[in-house]
C-alpha cells in the first residue's frame, strides 16, 4: 500500500518484563521507568492541530471515572498525565512516576514521583496527590479501573515524592495497570473536573460534549522534552467515517481516526496524506450477551450463535480485509500470550443448527446494533442475520440511536454490539473484560477456573507455564462466555503529511491517543 507510515519513537527503553522477572528470580529489587525519547528529528513549535474523531458522545465528561472512548481519553491526556506511559514498543515507562522498585513476589512496590512538576493552579505535585488520584478508583466507585487496583491493600506515603503500594496478590504487571487511561493525576481533594487542573501540556478553552473541544498550550516550558508543541488543539466530533475522510481530504482537519477500511486503499494513494496502519492491535468487534439471564444462559444457544456467524465474510466485506478473525475473546493476535493454536469457532451452519435445536429455544433472538457502537456494526449484524438464517435461526436486528449508546444500551441490553480497545497486557485485557463482578464485564462472565488462572498467572515466573495458563483462559472464555467476537481490526489513522509524530503505538491508535502531546508540524 502507498504512503503507509510505520515509524516508531526511538530511544533506549528498559525491558520491564525482563527486569522484573529476573529480579524476582534472584531475590533482588528492580528499578526502571525512564521516559521514552522522541523521534530523532527535532519538533517544531506552533500551529493549531485539528482532529476529526469518532469515539465520543453528547454525554462525555472529563471525570476520568466515566471515560469509555477515544475522544474523552484524548482530551484527558492533553490536560492531565498518567503515572505510567506505554511506550511505542509496548514497554511500561514512567510518566509522573520517575521509577519504581519491586520486591520478590511482586506484592511490595515502591514508586518514586517526579519532582518539580506543577498543576495548572500552580500547586506542586506530591505523594498526597498521587494517593488521592489512585483512591478515586478504589472502594465505593464505579470506575472501570477499580478491577485493576482490586488487589491493592494499602498505599503508604513514604515522603513527599515516594509511595509504597502493598498488594494481597502479587502482580508483575502492576505498572501496566497503573497506565490505564482512567488513572490520571489530580490535586489532592480535587472534585470539579469541569474546571481541569492538571499537569498536562494544555488548558481547556471550550468543551461542547458531542460537538467540539478546544485547548491552549500552557505558558512556559512543558516538563516533557520535545512534547507539547502546538499552540492550540481542536477536537471535532465526526462520527460518520465518510465525513471524517472528507474533512481530511479537503483540509478541514489534520488527522482522523478509524478510517473506513472500504476507502483506506484509495485514501493511501493521496500524496498529501499518510495512512497509518497497525495490524492485529486494533479494536475487537463483538456482539455480547448477558449469560446470567435467559435465554443466553443456555450454553447451546450461545454455541449456536458462535458457530452461526460468518466471520470471514464480515472481515472481507465490512472491514475490507483490514482485520483478523476473532475467536470470541478480546486477546489480540499480536498480544503476548495470544494462543494461536486454539481452534477457531469457525462458521458451521450444521453445528449451529444442532446446538440451536438442542437448546430447545425457538423464539427469534434480538440483537441491538448501532453505528454508535462502531462503524460497521449494522452491516456486521446483517451478515450475522443472513448466516444464522442458513442454520434455521431467526435473528431480529433492532437498530438503535448512536447518541448515548454507551449509557443507554451497552451493559443494559441483553444482546448488543460492542467494541473493545487494545490493552498493553493480557492480564489487563482479561481483567477489564471478563473478571467477575467488575464494572465492564459486559457478558456477566463468572467462571471459577478462569478466576483462579487469572490470579495465578500474575505471579508465575515460568513463561511456558504462564503461556499455558493464559491459553486456558482464552479457551474458557471462547467456549463459555457470552461474547461473539468476530473481528480484530487493524488500527487505521490518516493524517496530512505535514503532521509529524504519529508513531505506531504499543497500545492504542492516534499515537496512543497522545498525538496532541507528541506531534508537531513540519
């Protein structure tokens, strides 16, 4: 494909996993967490970056406990910082944390906070701010990050720039969990998220949820070298893929996310535009059912739905081949510990018919779909409907509004469309999606064997055994959950050639939703 960008940030980054596993094995603590270096060409200052994005709604809020899509995440990372950043090569590196040490067993951690960093209000960052910010996602909270911090038993202030985290169960991936986009750092006691007070490069100028948001660069020098280069940033909500593409081609915006796969190859031929493609790490597209409620508690019905979807036809026709076939879990094909040997739940009308008859269910199944869930949800639902009909199964499609979809349909409708973004580790991915009694467990999956394996894998030092444990986790989900995950899309962004810094991230698209912070104009 022409004009496809596959650059990465340069710089020496310590391998977090090698260090921590080696340290635990020999009984020493490990220290790591240097900030990643920027690309070799020196960024230029100035200009207004205009982003045309899908991934938001009129109900968007700047409260980090509510973030569920790309636009609020991108806005947040302009105003605030995380404790840990995921580098382009997938390593966990320090952001507001400068470094960390861990003792054998991975239950006792010490984190050092960067000195001399101030909030917009002028307050200097300290341990009290970090502890308060972490506790926003612990205890009585609906934050989706709560599950990632559930094993933390105590957070102690050691001094103004150092905290200790103690855990009931060890987890070598704790720094990755602390990179979760919900966990931004705010001043101690801060509650008014409509008036952002952060350590990020920008301040909020205007915010109209569902319409647009604008930001201004702070005066002075941003604490991250070579970042925070634009004078202004504007995010425009453009939910329609064709409208986003048109806005880019006509120069109304400088960068767009979620390029329509059907037009990606044509767009890549435009010499003024670069298409940024990340295979096997994009959104996981699925239909999810609540398996603790009838009729979806019937395992044979769920197996009928899994065998009754023509995944390849969806990948080829809806995503024009810019995706890989999903296997009813959210572990991406490029993720470490992905089990490539696991048998696919391939389209088989005869098997679907067999399990549907065995289920004893005869009534039509209703699936709620919306382009507000993801672009292509409706077309995917129609192909699902057609492929099920060949097995004698009637699927009724209920098209619902995209406005407020994530508040009104997802987690509420018994069977609906959803997408899941990439996470930096398999533990983070599985914990967010399938751990029992967590906020975003959208299939209500609850399996004792899975729970035991998930906890055990966090401290297993033998990588072979760890791979076997995660393989079993994927099998249990694929065969027993209410998820019909049919495709893992490639990340597809596009931008004007004058925009620099659009690196291929180890986690999300749009330079890990940080293009406003990382980028500059040539």
